[in-house]
């Protein structure tokens, strides 16, 4: 008789795992049932801001695969099925669906419930015109609102999702304000001096950026949102989007007795095992090992969710794969400004108890005389004495952002700054100077760390 794998959550981590396990084990050996509470499986949340802003026109493009496509591959993907309980002793889940409630047994269980947008306990949250952006339904609703006509919007939160929504609103002609309680935008991924470049650029695009403002109240008028803030400092709006970050969706796991780690997410080993026989976890709801700090981290990135899901799938499929950890490499853009980072910021380096130096250089994306060349700032952070790269950040025009992958690859393979400074990178005037800005930042960081190159 076939073993049964039940997957809770049908997006990046869950479907990567299910697909990989299916490739390795046929249906008569492993039955796979995926329960997904929403109406979609395998969708691109990452594309949602670009749908809201109208760059992506077809909503269907955000759906990577349909339940029917998974059914055809022998994966029983059931949408509108919410798992409401896990019984580890009896090895079954309780599932609520339009037809009622049922208990479904499992041999193996993958917990891949993702993360949920943080909903602050402030007055005015239920006013008409207050929204979040997490699910495809959220994206469809926001798109319909901006198409119907919005004059002023406030985005609460200066993380990358907040910035992407602000860019989308600006793109469709909405007067947009970003408010954050932090001293800068992107404070978790950029040092303040680099983040300042982003705020300056947003202001130059006409997006208002208000830092150091803690939202304690959303004002309304006749049941509709009127603005953010109810005291002296407030920002009028007829649409408010809260982008205050996300937290791992772990309630079911905690209730069932699946151990959580220090970050509050599900604790897993490098095989995505939870420590309870036959119970696995991957994606936004689970921890990962940070390759620089050496600590567990709970990152909410599609890159991590897809890889961790695939690792779980290989192991569920009878293989033996270990997840190698994360650096937290991320990229986004606002207008034509590209923003990327990898590893630790200066603050995170200090928190990790590491002694580091940093070098920040101003350069250009192409040879300075090339017509399309634009400014680009690179910061490299290296450990004192060893020159081990600990982090890097890039802010600049088109062509700047993806250069972070050079730093990420160097850090991944323990290439110190003094060696990165001499790597054989490509050059032609439309693409870079003869020394790429990555070389220059790495060399400066190495000089500071080692005293010479
Ligand atoms: C607007 C936005 C933009 C983003 N942009 C990027 C980007 O550019 N780059 C990047 O790397 N990452 C990005 N991300 C993050 C990325 O989308 C997530 O990291 C990724 O989707 C995580 O995948 P997951 O499978 O772990 O979780 P999720 O995608 O959250 O999927 C979990 C699924 O589980 C379902 N579920 C939860 N509980 C239950 C239950 N009890 N029963 C049944 N189903 C359940 C949920 O409905 C959900 O579909 C973005 C996220 C958002 C919201």
C-alpha cells in the first residue's frame, strides 16, 4: 500500500516539495495530497505589486500552475481546503472545506503554511479602504481600487513590499506617502547611509517619505478611511495599505506540539525535519541556518522557500539532501533605482559580535562616458583581519542591482574581499568600467581589513 504525504500549504515551499517528491516516487508508492486554504496553488506573490501597478496586465500570469496541472502530475491539490488541526499521536489532520469537515490520515506531513501579514492592533483597521498585500485576492482587490480611481494613498511600512506598493501607486498617478516608524526605509536590509539614497530617490519621484512616525490610529469618516494618524501629524488618504512585515504562520504547529525555534518559526534541521518522526517543514513558516551569523533565521523570501521545499521533496522522495543555508540575498527597485543586499548589515554584524570594516564607494553602472551610465553606490563589509566578506549592499541605476549576486557567490564560497578584488569579471564600456564597482568596493574593504591588498 502507498505511503501518504499530506502537505499543508500549496505555494512555493509546499508545491516545490510535492513536485520533487512526485518526480522521485510514483503514485503507487507515494500518494500526495496538498491542502490549500485559498483558491490558488503555486502563485507569484512577488509579482503582485507589479500587477497592482499595471505592468503585469493579466491576473492569470500570477498563477504559475493550476490545481488541474498538479492533478495531471499525480498530485492531489485541493484548494479551499483549510487544515484546522493536526493530531500527531493519531497521525491525521482535520480539514475544513466547502463540503464540511473531514479527518485525513498521513504517514508523512509537510508543514508549509508560509507567513501572514502583520495586522497591528490599532483603531481604524476595519475602515473601508484599509488593506494589506499578501494574497492574490489582496492584489486583485487593490488593482480594482486603483483602477476605479484613488487620489491619495498612504503605505505604512518601509520594507521592500511597502516600497514596491508605493512604486505601483506612483506609477498609476496616485499621490503616495510612505510612513515608517523606523529612522530609514529598508532598515533591515540596508545601513542608514545606503537607505538614505533610496529615500532621496523616492522623494525625487514625488513619493513622500515620512520616517520616525509610529502609526497608532487610522482616521475615518463615515466608515471610510480618511488618513493615517489622528493627532497633529497625520497624512490624509483615501487608500491605506499596511505593509508592516510578516510573521511565520505557526499556530497549528504550536498547538500540535511541533517544536518552534528561537525565531518563533518551526525549527528544522538541514533536511527540513522537525525532529518529530515523519513531520517536515519548509518555507516562510520555518527557520533556516544563516551562513554568516551561524544563527537560525526566519526569512520570508521566495528564493529560500523554493529551495527548502525542494530539499524536503528530495528527502521525502527517498533521497538525501541537505539545505546549505542562506545569506538573505534580496533585490528590489523603486522607479529606475535598483536596491540589493546580501549577508549582514553593519548593525547585524555588531549584533553577531563580529569585528568588521566597511567600504562604500560611488561609481557608475557603465563606463562614465557611456550615454546610459548612471550612478551606483556599493558598500562591502568585511571581517577585520581575515577580510571575510560579511555583507554587501548596492543602490544604483539600471544594471546595478544584480551585481549583488557576485558578492553573494563570493560569500557563499568563502572568497575573501582581497581575492574578490582580483576576480576576472567581464568588461565593456556599456556594462562597467574596466574595474567593476564590485572590484573597487571589495578592494577598499580588503585594504581596511588587512591594511593592504
Ligand atoms: C507582495 C509580495 C512580494 C514579494 N516579493 C518577493 C520577491 O520579490 N522576492 C522574494 O524572494 N520573495 C518575495 N516575496 C516573498 C515570497 O512570496 C514568499 O517568501 C513565498 O511565497 C513563501 O512561500 P511559502 O510556500 O513558504 O509560503 P506562502 O507563499 O505564504 O504559501 C503558504 C500557503 O499556505 C496556505 N495555508 C496556510 N495555512 C493553511 C492551512 N491551515 N490550511 C491550508 N492552507 C494553508 C496559504 O494560503 C498559502 O497559500 C513576496 C511576498 C509578497 C507578499
